[in-house]
């Protein structure tokens, strides 16, 4: 490491060039570091024996020494400086010592000077130098320079603590009018504290930094205050940059949180350490605050403000941080919360989207510790008072994230109880941290170790925890254990049954805080669903965790159909009983009743949900209620509009109004939020209110068509069920209207549900078929005795179900929105319906009960329409509301900082000059003609030693081998299955031709190459045409240009040759890391081969989806944008951005922007999907080398169509990728 040094024998006044210690003085030919070298350093100075060298500064050197007396041997630090240097620079040695002594008085980080003297120091080579000597207190530790050299990676919390201690040193000096001016790595000692001396409240309380040398210190009266302070700040900036770079330079091996913190610290350093010409210089205390804020941003995210980037952002409560739940949950007077906080096990049930997760997360400690009103915002002690009265502690885990199986859905879960135990422990640590910020004295000093001990006691082979002492180390160790368990680690096993170990965990959590000693612990387990787990896994999981305890209990959420399974009791002997083994709270039924049993109350509930979100969405019009935006009409008016004959244009304004949006909901609140978001997007601002009915209707149909397209992709049989039910409901609505007209008595039939009784035939098969319909989301489940209007005597309740149709799937067929009528099927008719959904319309109509009395009433279907005029209610909505205008743009400084970390890319056309430095060539026997053309273009210019990768497809192997023989190349071939990119000897002189290499191998080749060398050359020859062909797509687009439903275009495209065949296999290209509590964002590429992206989105859930769409007007690009827009409709957390698909710079810069927004600012994990072209795959590889990417997904087709994949070839381009060691610009 280079620094500024003055020669001991020949000092020069203006010599400030950085040198290494091994560099030699031109006058004496001795190395600048000779005073520290074994062959030169003195053995004794005066009465002090020299033990070892410590370091060199610009002026002097320091040594560890000892002095023996009659009663003891005392270690000290000796600093020596040649007198020549002081004479040359006209400095006063003893005055500096006095300044040092003054600075050390009552200072916390400054080693004192005991004495000073002058000595003719003799070095081992016989050289004698007249020196000043200072005797400093000895601080046990190592210099920061040695500390850095000895550690390949330094924990990020240690880096931050070192920076803070350095700043505190400077602050102590500044308060005494002193500037250090020489705070280099050799002047600082890093001390490992004994456990009894750990510093509470510090980021890493196990270390402490001291300064031991004041070489060039000065006072305010001698220097420019601001300039000197800036100089000291720059010393700290350099230290911070040096330390954090060790983590940033290894994104592949650094842990995600460490990498995020390293980036943040480095970024913050560049922002707060300005140039001398800057108008403002930060105080040391401000910089310390900045660094602490960085850690708070990552480790205490509950301090960040709520911001909804789109109206339906985090509509799935699993993606919503729990501390924001109180701001969005609608639960008047906490009625529902009080229902689920009772002691003992409980199952919260209901259809998908009814708000189960939101309600469960409302019990989570982070949600309860969030201020609930203005009083609590002003006085945090009132939060603590409320928590004490509530007397429970909720800790949350989601099955969706944690208990994913290592393989197929049919496999048994891998170590579920161990994973839950560790995950709940990790969440408990977060709760401890949160409470500590509210009331520090409430948390016991060894709280984190209490949690570590309970894990050690209850899970075998947790040796990693024995070496973890600090809060950071324990948390990091638990993350590693959880990651190992998720990968199939079998050595980590709980030592007893779950009822015992979870009781012990609850007791340990309670023992961490004086305020939790009598608290009841709720283990909140979300989404125990057949959508993610098979029946046996759920039975095993739930039956083991439905235990009764005085200390704790599990609260599950599950969909209603899962609850109807046979859930074993804790003894696994008999069916679990409601009331004995657990309690049930049916939230789905509660929501449905709230909306449909009382019109004004129902609409009020819906409007509150929308209104609460509007407060935190900056683009929502302020002081305008949703009902004012939407207007209103009755459900009967909607039904009549559907049923009566009229022009087609009149059918384009059917669905609109606040009652309609409530009517669509059958308990699935998510649909309300999504639909409202789409209506807002369709609204042309500054137009008259309410929003145009046509624009509203388009939003309904857009959402419907997207959902229909999605289920059709998964299963045409599911599509047939939805379509036939909707057609039957529409037909009967129209027929009832015609019949009413003739009888002059309006009674419209609006069929919205079906009652089924499984009474004969293959009962198990029918149950599976019904559950498939519910799991697919086409029907919602309503079970239990209240679902039947027939005599249930003698029937098994498990065989009777009421299925409510998700109306969103029937809007394109124009169904009514009232819940007033239902079909009934049983026996042979039910079997026919389940086995022949294409005939569903006829089966449902044919089996209508002639004598049925329809007594179901939907309060939303009343004729009153005065809700919009209820100004009193609207006034109450806006009382005392402060709308949040949150605007947090990416600061250009921050973005430039991040972009400057990325490699530089230089592009040029193929030429002799472009190949000047190239001597090796890696290519493939790809099956595209462009592969052969690329090899011709390159090898015809220069004969290169070549390696060709071969695949299962024969491809261009014969012709490329002929080409190699023609040019008399030294070449070899290797099978792709045995080709290891990590072991490939790629040098700067190697050209990688990616033309015929699949994207997965491109990614691995480029990332591994850039990890070992700092420059890689890439060749790519594009094809002239790609499948699906532009002309084929153009024909389909022209045929469907009048269609409003864009999903029909994608259905038609399925008949076109695409160059590949599904189904697709999803392959991770980076090591799998599991963190159940971190939200994840996917950056993906839209292409004409849309099934690639759709297949990944089918398999994996993301909290945010960012899709890059191509620019340009080609039919392929238009199709890619259509596919992306449909994904936008399908997924409520999706956003689209248009980027040139052939620009590496634009692509990597855009990904850097998303990285700043999500990874750095919002603590998301970043994942990338290789769902686009090879340029985009190359861009993803370049980014992954420089930034911490959690995962990169390759979507592999089942088969390539080698004859119809691409056609022809264009020019060859050479891309040079250089690792950036400075600025890119």
C-alpha cells in the first residue's frame, strides 16, 4: 500500500509523492521502510528494548518497546523522528508533544504521551541518526494497516465502527482547537476489547480505535479551520473507502447485507467528503450520524417512511413491511384484531386476497410497535403503555418463502421445524432491536446471546454459534444456518418435539426483555396453503404445531379449502376439533358479509381501503374520495344494461361506479385494489369527474382478460370452467330479464355461486377436482353447515361445499355483480360438470332446481344510489389527514457513484485492428448459420488458437472444422457438459465468441472471466432474422388490430413457429442463497418469446417485477411490449421501462438505477431473468460481476428448433469489457 514517506537520512521538503516502503531513496539507496526492517531497526533506544516495529508515517516510525524496572516490565510505544526533519520543516517537537498531552486529557480514543527525550539512535546497519523520541501509552492491538493486511475481508460493522471511531478522534481534537493532519493507517491502533469492556450502543462494541501519533497536528490559530477539517475528513474517507472496497470487490462471495452496507458507506463517503472548493464542509458529528443512518436503513428499516410507488403496491401483504400495516389495515375499532389475539392456537381462514396476511401481520411486534395515532407519534412512552396492556408478542414467518421444497411439490418438506425455529429466532432478534430503540433499558445486555443459547440447546450441531458473540455475528450465523437448512443440510436437527422446543424459544424471547416477562408469544405462520405445500406436508406441519401452552401458540392463515382437509390433532390420533384443539376465525366470510350485508357499510369499507392507500400514493388526487372519482350506479342498473338489447357501444360502459367495484369483490380485497389502480391509469387527469364510464369499463375488461389468459395458459380445462360458468350466468340473466318484461315484475337472476354435494362416485377424485378449481382462484370456497339450504341430515359435512365464482373471470361475458342466485349440483350431474367443463353451461342450466326459493339477499343490490352524495361521510374521511407527498428521486451523485463501479464497454466492428491483441479464440459448434459466419469473419482476419464448445445438436460442427483446417488452426473441442467456465484459462488475449453459445453459458463465461482478469473481449454476430419472424407476427397483429383484448394476440402467436418448444426449465446460475425476510425484485427482459418470462413468473413469486421492453417499431418489438403489458395487468407489482435492446451501456445503466432504487434504498434482493437476447444476457453478466445480484435465472426450453431458430447473419461486433478502476466517464 503506497503512502507519503520522507527518507530518514535525506528528507526533502516538497517530496509528497506516494511511495511504497520498499521504494528506495535516490540519495542513499535505502528503502523508505528501512527503520522498520529486521536488518535495520534498532535493538535498543535509551533504556527501552525494541520488540517489534509498528509503522511508518511521513516523518517518523513507531515501535513496540519495553522498559524493565525493579518491580515490573512495562510496554510502551516509542515514536522516533529525525531532528533533520523538524529543522527542515521548521517544526517544534516538544510543542507537538504538549499538544498531544492536552488532547489526551479526558479523551476516549487518544493514547497519551508519558514523556519525550532526544537520542542518538543506532540502527543495526551501524547508521546513527539524531532523533526526537516520544514515549506513548501502549494500546494492545494492531495498527489499522496491519489489521487490513491480515484480514482478507473485514465485517462491515467493523468497518463502520472504525470509521466512526476515527471521526470521534477528530471530533475530540477539534473541540480542543487541534487538527491531526496525519491520520494514516499506521497511526491508528485497532483494539479488541474484552467482553466485559464491550461498548454498548456502538455498531461493533467489541473493538475500539485509538490514535497513537500526532505527527503534524496543529491548532486553529495556525491554520485554516475549514481546510484543515476537510483534510482530516478526507483521511477518514480514504480509510472508509479502503475498507469497504474489500467487500465491494467481491460481490460473488460477499453476503448481501454486507455488500449493501459497503455500497452505502462508500456512497455516503463520496457525498459527505467534498472537495476543498466545496461551499460546505460537514461536521464530524454529522458524518457519524450519516454512517449510523446507513446501518439504521438496513438494520432498522421500520424508520423508513411508507411510500406506494403505485396504488396497488404491496397489495399482497407479504410484500408489505409490517410496520406499515397499521397505516393500510381497515379494521374498525380493532374488532378483527381482538378476535385473533386470544391465547391458544388459531386458524385464520378465508379465500385468497381477503386480507388474511394483512390481519395476521397486524399482530406482528413491528406493527404493534408502530405509532397508531398522533399521541403515540409525539410520545413513544404511550406506545409502550399500549404494548403492556396488549400483553402479547407476535413474530411472523411466511410458508411461501421459508418452506419451499427442494424439488417437486410432492416431496416432503426438508427440516421444516428446524427452519421455522431458526427463522423465528431471527425475527425475534429484529423485535429485540425494535424494542431497544423504543426503550433501551428494557433489553437485557445479553439478549442476543440468550437467543443464540436457546438455538444451541435445541438444535444439534450448531457450532457456528459458539464463536458468535456480538449481535452482528449471531445474526449472521443464524442467516448461514437457515441458508444451509434450505439447501438440504441434514446434520441440524431439533432435539425434541416441536411443542417443547417452541415453548423453550418463547421463554427465551420473553427472557430478553424486562417488559416481556409476562407476555404471551404468538408464532404467526402465514399461508399454510395447498398452493405451496402438499396435503401430507400440511397435515404433518399443522398437527405438530397445534399444541396448547401457557406461554405461546401458533396462529396459522390458510385458505378455506385447506382447512376442510383432515387436520390431525396434536396426538395424531383423531381429527382435530374446533374449540378443543384450535379456534377458527373466518376472515373471508367477515369481509364478504361486511360488503354485501349492508350497502352503505359495505361501500364505506371498500372506500376506506382505497382511501388509506391514497394517502401514501403521491399521484392520487388529494381531497377527492374514491366514490367521487368513480361515481355510482346500482347493481340492478348494471344487470339491466347487460340484459336488455342495445347497440354494442352501450356495452362498453357497463361496469363503473363505487358500487360496481364493491360488487366485483367476493371477499378478495386484492381485486378491488388492482381494479382501482387500473381505473386510475385509464383516467385522463384534468377531465370532469366522475371518471368516464368507458374508461372504467375498459379497466374491468382488461383485468378480466388478463386473468382469463393466465388460466388458459396453465390449463384449458380451467379456462373452460370459468368460461362456461360465466356464459351460463349471462344467459340466465338475459332470460330472466325477458321473462320479467312479459310479467311486468322485474326479478333478475344473477348467478354467482354453486352449491355442490359430493354424494357418490369417486369421492376422492371429485374432492381433488374441486380443490383444483379453488386453488386456481376461479372459485372461492365457503364451507360448513351454513353453506347448505338443503337437509344435511346424515350427510358428511366435508362433502358439501359452496363455491363462489370470482366475478373478475366473468366480466368479459357480461355477468351481473349481485350475489343473489346459485346453482346446485350433486351426484352424476356434478361428476359430469367436473369431467366435462366445456359442456358446463348446458349442465348448469339443465340442472336448475325448478322449485328453488331464492332467499339470498345482496345489500349492494338495493335501489338506493345516494352514497356518493353522503358528504358527511366524505368529510370524515379527510378530517385531520395529512397527505404524504413523498418524492425521493435518485440523486444523480448517488447514481453516478454506482454507475462508476460498472465496467467500461467499448464496441467496434470486426477488423484487423480490433484483433490486434487477440491470440486465443473460444467459440462453439452452434446450430445457427450466424455461428459459422462469425467464425469466418474472425478467423479470416487472423489465425487464432481455438477452442470450440460442442452441444448435443450437431449444428455447424462439420463446416467449422473444415474452416479450422483451411486456416491451419491449432484447435480443440470440449463438450459443454464438461466445460467448466471457472477452470477455463481465459486471458486478456482471449476472444469469446458468444454467437452460438446459450445465454446460461454466456453468463458464466463472462462473470468468471471478469473475476480473474480485468479485461474481456466478446464477439457477437447477429442473425438477419429471428423466430418468431417479423412477417408472421405482422400478419397476426394486422388481423387483430381492432381487438381490445390483447391477450387474443398472444393466443394466436402460440400457433406461430418460435424456434423453441416448452415447457421451460428454470435454472439458477448463481449460488442459491435463502433469506426469508428479504423482499425480492426481478429485473427481466420482454421479448417476442414471451413464454420464457411467463414461465419464470409462474414458478416464482416476486415482490416487485421490473420488465425492460425493447424500443423500435418492428413487429417483434411490438409483440414484446404487448406481452409485457399483459404481465403488467396480470401482476399487481409490475412496472415497464423501454430500453434499447442492443445497447449494453443503456441496459447496465438502467439496471444500476434499479439497483439504487431497490437494493440500496429499499433493502430488496435483486434477481435477473435471462428472458431477452444475447446482448441483454451479456449486460446481465457484466452487472453481476460488479454488483451483488442474489440470483440470475436461465429459462431453458425443452427443445430448440434448429432449422427455425434464426436466419442468415449480419456484421460481427467486438465488445471489450474493462473492469473500472476509476470513473467510467
